[in-house]
């Protein structure tokens, strides 16, 4: 009897445990699993996030948009560039918003890597900079990601050195590489070329480099860069992940400006020839071919070709645009009354020709020595301006040199800095309106501001 009671108690206990397990399983089946919060996967609808985004200060909008960059929403993507200006201290910069006409102090995440560096280019949220030793870097100022490009000695045109306190360019080797063959050469260094051309390491960024153009947003282990060098050197050099060394590309006419568009590098020469550059998959060498008729650059009163800077950009539809800035005319106008900056705008047509005009349509053209951008203004009234053409021109200088140069030369005349401008230019009447919100330091143009789209690295 006792044994029977014990067995019954065990059966009741087992049944109770089985029922409890069944209830627990049922509860687990009904209860919704908890999801981890992933950046960019906020459950709030896009309209609510857009309302929050619009209420933020413009600098906070950058960080807000970077968090939700994975959302396929145009409202969270950068639609207007900022001007990056030297700050009051070496570790800080000033950002000026074209859309809001306001500025804010910005301390890049890449500090101190940007401190004392000269900006050579701005592409897709990245800056190309050079230090006082001649080394070129790629920096994302928002995320702090940094890449070091190959040392300039890898070009193979300099005398070997152990420390490279200076760079001595071997002129015969350089001329052969630039013109793709032997003498005679049509170059200011002579028809044959002798000796070397020497730069101290601190001079490379000032007098040898001019601009760096990137193919895409660089990532560790993936980049392609085009280096434009000063007028005497003329030809471009390329470096890629697969061929991590600078290689000079043949260019008889030299390169005045360049962009990367639709999977290719494009350049415009000093004489107005627009070319596309192709990379040989086996050798890694770049060669060029003309893709449009030569630009008509005009003539001076004595019949010589006009000297002008050329700025290349691509319209949202894919057509190439060129802005021409005539230096002799600017100097002549300064000698009279000043106030006008003679620019010309030309756009490629479907027939492969160039069309000159004064109305660039529903786009804003941001022109600068470091980069030029052409962005649509449809549904973006904040960046629609009277002329739709904003200029940020000038030669590069490091941030440590700000304010060390006057806008007038020692003879009381205008120096080269007066040929530079930051403002809104009207193609219709040829007038320039300064952006007074920028302050006095920018109008000294030393160093020039840089157009940048702040985009976090992936």
C-alpha cells in the first residue's frame, strides 16, 4: 500500500512538471523575439526622421545622416558641399554651409593627421593631403579613416636617397616618360634635357604637387589615385592598389584639371584638349585618348592664345562641363576698375561638340582648385542661387600659413591672390558677388577653402 502511494505521488509530480514544461514552451512560442537595435535600422518612419533631421543644426545633421546612411532616402544624403576653412587653432577647422549660410567649428576625427597638412584634393568625402616631408595621405575627416599613398620615390624618376631630405628629378628620364619616347622635346627644360631638378622635401607639396583625384571612396586595400603636378612637370601620375607605385603617364600637352566620372579619369590639357584615361589591366599603365574637340580658348590682342585656368566637372546627366577663367582679362580689368571676373562655361553636346552659354539649367556648379562639383538643384531650393555657379579658387597652402600673406604686393598693386575669388558668379552679366558670411579671413585666400561632401567611410 505504501509502495502504491509513493508511485502515485511520483506520477502526479511528473505530470505537474510536464504541464509546466508545456506552458513554458507555449509561452516561448507566443512571445515575440527581442531584436537588437542596429544603427540605421531605427523603427521610426523616414518622415519622422526627416523632421528631426531638419530641426538639427547643420553640423549635427552630418552626424545624424551618417548614422542613417544605410537608408535609401535622398533626404539623408549630402546634397550640397561645405567649404572647409582653416580654424583659429591648428587642430580645428571651420565648416561653412552653402545651404544655411552659417559656419561652425569642426574638429576632424583624423586629428592630428590633418594638422599642418596641405589639402591637395577632395573626392567623395575624402581629403588628399600632403605633409612637409612630401608624403601624400587620404583622410576621411568625419570617420578618421586614413590611408598612406605610395612614396613619391616609387615613381622611379628621382635620384636614389636613403632619407629623401630632398627630391632630385632626373630631367632626361622625366622627359622620356612624359613624351613617351626620345628627344627632341618641345619643353621648357630643353629639347634634350640635362641634369636634375631638385626640390626640398617641404617644397614637394607647394611646387611639385597640384591636385589629387580619387576614383572611388577609398577603403583599406582599395584605391586608385591620379596626381596632377605643376605646370613644368605637366603630366599626371597614377597609383592603384594593384600597382602601389606612382607611374608617370605620357602627356604631350599636360594636364590642367581632372575628374573621375563614370568609371574613368578625364582631364583637360593646358591647350584645351579633353581626354579619357584607360588603365592597361596587365601592365597597369595609363594612356589617354581625346573624347571631344579641342576647346576654343580665344586670343589676346597680339594674336597669342589666352591664358586661362580650366575647371572640369560632370553634369548629373553625364555630360562634361568646363569653366574657363581668363587671367589676362582679370588683370586688365583690375588695372581699370575691377569687380568683374571673366568666366566662360562650356558643355558637351550629344553631337560631341562644345556649346557655350549663360544658363546652366537646374544645377549648381561648385568650382575650385581642389575639386569641382555639379549637383542638381531640383527640390533643393537651399542651394539655388542667382547664378548657380559658386567659385572657390586659389593655390593650396597649409593651414599653418594662414594670414602670412597680404592681398596686395609690395608695389601697391594686386598680387596673384586677387585673381582668386570666393563668391557667386553670374554667367549672364559677368559679375561676382562675394559671400560676406565667410568673414575677412577667407577673402585673403591663403590658404584657399576646399569644397567637401562630408560622407562617412564604409
